[in-house]
C-alpha cells in the first residue's frame, strides 16, 4: 500500500505554525541521499551544532555521508570500514557502512524520519494534539524519540525490558514517555500487544510501527541503497572486481529495502538476510530467545520484500557476542595487534561494530565461504550502531566469565572467526521464498488485521514495491512546499 499523502489542511496549519515557532526546516529525501543539495547556509550553521544536540538542524545529518566527527560535522564520502582480511580468513573483501556518525549513533534515525516526515507535511500528524509512538526492539525508538524532539512532537518509546542500559539511560532524557515490555530482543509479540492496548485506550497516540511502515522502506531504498552502491563504486571497486552481494540482518526488514535498489543497479547481486540461530524463523519457521541486539524475530516484517531475497544465514548469538568482545577489550585488541599486525586505525575501526554489526560480518564470511568467492568479489553490509551502545554487555560478560585475557581472545578468534562454517543457511528457490512470504499471514493478517489481498499483492503485483519506492519525489515536493509555508529557511541568514 502506498504511503498516504492525503492533505489535512487544518492540521497542516498547526504543523506549519509549530515549525515556525521552533525554527524547523525539514530535509528532502534527495538532500539526505546527496548532501551536496543541502543549502550552503544550513551547512554553515551546522558547524556550530554537535551531532547529538537537540537542534532541528540535525535533521540534515540523517545521512550516511556525515563527516566522521561528533562536533561540527560537515559532509564527505559514505562512512565505511573495510574488515581486515587477516581476520576474515577469506579472499573476498568486506566493507561495512558505519552507523555511528548519524545523530543518536545509529542509522535507525533515518528509518524513523522516513515514517514521521510524510505525516507531518500532509498534516496527518498534528503535534499540538498527537503523540508519536515508536514500538521497537531498541534503536528505532531512540531514533523516533530524537526525531520527534527535533520536529516539535511528543514521543512514546516502547522497547523490551532487557535491552542494554545505555539505551534506557539516554531515552529517559529524550522521550516524553518510555514503556518497557517483557523480555528481550526476540520478543516482538509483546511489543505488538502493547501497541494494540495503546490504540484502544489512547486516541491521541499515532503508532509508527517500523515493521509495517512503508516510510521505513522508502528511506532505506532512497538513502541506504544508493549509499552502498556509491561506497562500492568510489571506495571498493577495482578494474577486476564485482559487487557480489549485500548482507542485512532482519530487524524491521527496512534495510533489506536497500537490496531492492542494489538489485536494480547490479542485477546479479545476491541479497542475503541474517537472523539469530537461536530464533530461526526464516530458516526453519522457528522461534526462541536470542541476544543479538538490533534485530527482532518470531515474525516476518510486513515491509520485507521476500521475493528479492536470495539466501538466509543464521548466526549463533554466542559467536556474535564473543566476536564483539574480542574487538572491544584491551586484551582482545592486544591479541589482534600482536597476532595479525592490525594497525591502530584498523583496531579503532572494529569499535564501529555493534553486536548486530558483528553478526553482519559473520554472515558475510559465511556467504563468501558458501559461494567460494575470490579476491575479485566484494560484499557489503551495515553496522547499525557501534560498540558505544553495548559497553554494559562487556561488563556483564566479565562478571560471568572473569576478566578478559589474551588467552581468551585467542580462543574466541579461533572459535568464532577462523572456524566459521557454512552451516545453518539456505539458498532460496521460488518455493522457499514463497514459504517465508507466507509466514507474514499469521502475524499480519490473523493478528494485526492487515488485508490478505495486500499480502498477495506484495508477491504477485510487479508494481507494488516500485510504486512505493517512487513516492520520494512526491514527498519531497510536499516538504519543499511545507518549508516555503513556514518561511524558516528563507529567513535564515546566509
């Protein structure tokens, strides 16, 4: 279903007035995709704004192309790291797009922008009467609460009680309300139950459910996909290389929409989806509990275009956590420096990987081994967030196992990197893709009330996804009209 762009004139007047009062300028998708299109006076003003500051100008930093600094950042190339081949043990090269340099330190601020901005510029969301509800397994509600603050809206953040302490500590200062649901990363059903309760009892609340919001799809298609293609073309491509594939763990399913864009640019490219082995929903219609923060399971997101997915790879959460520990402790970095000759820059780059980023790298290694890739092959993936969000997990692991040592680092490298196997993965056929797509029925039609005809359209209608992808121009036109009505950009000094 297309993003609804019906205009509510009365409420739009309220949004315009709120933006005028709070000096809010909304960026277009085109500007976030290509910051060269951002007005120079905004770039100049950003030099005095920190990336995490509650300042509406930070909406213009919802891009993969921020300068890698937290103070006064400008723009540059897409932020990537190349994972050291000494550690991967494969001939193929792996690059990782870095989420740390977004406001909030995570790219989910982009997905939440894609959901909220169209509702504001159409007047469907009125910040004088509505509250934005952000159901999440962690980072999405952080991004939603931050964007709400920048856009003059009240927010309600929903996330599982067992998520990292860092998320909760920060949210308490940004969100207007924080709701904890039972369980951890894989307990999405409990979040959905809370959403239903809010729908029934709090009419002022507007739900922005990342698992079904097509604004999530649109932002990743328009921004993440082009950023990954540009990173390959400008920073990884050689005379003999080929962009073989991209790997995304399935959180909300939004980042997989980047794969739709990449498939259009590189028709032979493989899109691989990852999940936790402890909760093998895609691989085996399974369920369970896992610890890879940043992804969610026990259902197939409504926004996942399964027909464009070529393979599923399951990652053991114990492997991802211990790999994360190896990269982010003094003893682990000492071992990697002495054993493999990693430079200080390479060691620093490893801290750009959060737990799901480590899972993504492991998934790339498994993919490369499965397809027997060569030195001419390149794989791309993302680090949703960085190690900064999970320092409390390192403390917990020390409490459970004792202080980390170089001997433990050697053990973890050999178990979780050197010995990566091609187990717990499946290359999709038409039939297996249809099996995964059909799993949407039980969550979205039976439980969440979506229309089965739309479920069928996602599979059979060749225009279903492309029509959504192509809405960016219409939304950008509405954003430009909105900014003209507020007059904030026009009145800004050069």
